[in-house]
């Protein structure tokens, strides 16, 4: 402030009279604000306005949902199509990030053709600055846009942590519900592609821990479209985690026309009676691959694809546990203090009386991230055989 004042005086932009007038106006504004605050009623609710739109617990999903209809595509193609569909449906959407514009459309070609379809003003390349990307998204949302920010890899999101956690997640709470922050941050995450130390991290536990954020993970092309549409239309900041292991591994129908998957709603991918498998992302796919071999061994698993990690669809989880009485939690993040640790705690706290066996977790060991060499990555990356082994052990109880 002192430096600015000195600059204005030296440039003959601030007269002594203007300085006195400005200072008096500032003092008056502060005094009025203090007086208004002192006259206000004492606050009595520290629990409200954490979210601009609270997702109320819904009824449990009790059967596998209807199979969507549409052309069969892989997951990364679904991401690209969904971005086109969302931007066509919502004029206020803007997508930006490192290398998202132009012919290539980013590292994974997720935004290929977007700048040609919607113009350079709605598909913007940014500097290599994740903090800038997240901060710009917050500012755009405040100005009425619906920004979709892309972080190139989950490993790169850490410089943006302060913007996401200290600003975006707290805007509704700090303003007592007067402001919202409708941003979507798309992030490819996880291992399985020889990405090694700087391209393999899982970050879901970090951001699911933060009140004010919503965290979703699609594992099918249909869910990519449905969850992205729901995320863009939601008034709260949404971390949209895309399992890059599945980008070109998974194929499925991409629903045409209107298709929305409500946030906070899990999916029963496979009904079963012996073991409930709670999972998401790439491991939802691997759990489904384990269904047939386990059935041959006489074990019937129920695969619950959580889809939304925050808020959790507890009703569906509880419904399944009451049916199977056994729980196997599978994810590719580190097991220690991973998202599965919270799931296990929730199960122990709320469904203990229904359990016939200990809650088991199958996840990655306590290593920094996945090694580069395929043979080493395969040694630590959770797989179908591991799911089969853990489910068999649980079924023996």
C-alpha cells in the first residue's frame, strides 16, 4: 500500500485532497461494516452451506441398472464425445488447460476437435501452471461461466491444491451460501500405463477428505457422459477423476441424447450373494472381470461401482452388505489411509451387526507410486487374480 501510494504521488496521479478523501471513505466503510456486524444476531449454525447444493441420501440401488444404448466406444472417445455434448448443451461452458486446444487435443486427445467446433474462445490453451488453471476456473465461475479445467495428470495437480482447497471448496461456506463455485476439474489419474513416478498417482483420498468438494470417478463410457453432464450442471466444485488405465481398455455403449447420472448414486454392476466388492474406476472393471472365474469357484460377488466418492451412496452400500455379510474393498491407491480406509471405517461403524467376516482391503502397497518397468508395475498393481484370491478367502468365513 505504501509503495502504491508513493508511485501515485510521484506520477502526479494522487493529490493530497484525494488522499484524504479516499482515506476517510475507507474508514467510514470499515466502521459501517463493523457496526453492522455487531448489530447482527449471534450465529448459531456452523454446519450449513458447506455445499451450494446438498445431495440428499436417496434410496438404495437394489438391482443393476438398465444397459444404455448407443454406439460402442472406448473410454477416452467417450470423454471427447461428452465434452462436445456438454459444450453444445451449455453455452457458458469453457474448457481450458495445457495443450487442450488445437488439432491434437491434449496428451490423450480428450479435447480433439473441440476448438474447431466451439472456437478458440471456448477451448483455451494455458501456461504450464496448475495453480493458474484452478484459479482461473474459480474466477470464471464467479463471472457466470461453467468452466471445465483440465489438469494434464493427477501428479501435476499439487501446485493447485491451495486454490482448490482453500478457495473453491470453501466459497459457499465462507459466504454463508451467497456464492457458489460451479467448476469441474478433469484429471486423468492412476497407474497401469507405465507412467512411473510422475504420471501414476491416485489423489482421490486427498480430495474426498475436503468438505465442499464433490469427487466422481466414471468407469464406463455411459457414466463418463452422465457424470460429466451432472458435474457441469452442479453448483459446487467437482473433481472429475478419469482412470487412464481404462481410456483404451474399456469399451461400451455411449448413450445418445439426454443422459445424466446423478451425483451421489452408486451402480450395482453385478448382483451377487456371497461377497460385496466396493470399488471404483479401473478396479470396477477388474472386479467385473473376476465375476466369471469366481462363479466357477462357487463364489458369487456383488460389484458396487461407487461412481461418486464424495458424497458416498451409503444406502446402496448398506443394502448390499445386509445381503452378503462380507465386504472386500478394492482400489489402486495406496492401502494405508487410502479411500478404502474410510469405507472400512464406515462399514464397521454403521453395518457391523451384519458382518460375518472382517472387512478386507485390496489395494497398492505402501510405495510412492508405480514403477516404470512393466514387470515391476504388474507386481504391485492390483489385478483380477488378486481380487479372486481375496474374495475366495472372504467367502470361506
